[in-house]
C-alpha cells in the first residue's frame, strides 16, 4: 500500500498539466481517452492541491461578481 502511494506521488505530469486537467474537470468536459491517460499519469497530491485552488478561485470569482453587481446598482429595487 505504501509503495503504491509513493509510486502515485512520483507520476510524471507537472503541476501545470494537472491544473489544466482539474480545470477541465470543473467544466465536466473531457474525452474518455484523455481522461484515461490523465488518470494514469496524474499525481494525486497535485490533483488535491489543484482542486482546492480551483474551488477557492471559483468562490472568489463568485464573491467578486456579487459585490460588483450590488455595487453597480443593478440589483437595487426601484419602487
């Protein structure tokens, strides 16, 4: 079990390649063959870190969007 974990952590894809795969997974658009290649080559530690970074960026963008809409007056009710 420990050898399997060490082997998985030593997989060849770089962190940027992993971030690209994580970004595609956020959109849910991935071909089966590309997915299978990524699963065999992705470093699980990079995937976890990339997923956390991706989720944080997503939340940040949503918060900034809401602040912009509220600040622009578009969301105000006119009576």
